[in-house]
């Protein structure tokens, strides 16, 4: 499962929700883009420690041509969504979606 910046920010803010949400998530990873988004929003969040504790691997961004191919295929004006989608697609994974709170 690929974790984007918005999801990581939410999980960092609520450790109990994070623990429950991550139970079924296998092959966990994220990108430098997502980590930078977290650091921009919450510089004191301890993101690297969180990633390590939760077994979320930090992987490289896809090659430039793969990013462009994904953007051409998917389209849309949301650059962040396109980049995160390209990361997930490159590593043949789904973008992690938090279940609704009960």
C-alpha cells in the first residue's frame, strides 16, 4: 500500500487510528514527496520515526518518463494526486485509503 502525505499527516495526528488502520495494510511504502508534504505541514511530527515504527518503507520516486506517462494517461489538474498515483502505479500498489471513522 502506498501512503500519500495527507494520509500520513492524519495517521501521525491520531496514533490509535493509525494502529487500527494499519493492521491489514501489507507492503507499506511511501515517497519522498509524501514525507516532504508531512514535514511542510508538521515539521515536529517525527515522521521518520513513525515510518520506521509502522514498517512503512521510503522508496524512490519513479523515473521521469513514468511520471509523465501516468500524467498523460490519467490527466487532471491536481499535480499532487498525479504524482502520488504515479508512485503507487510504478510499484504496482494501491493508494492507501483510510477507512471512515466510527
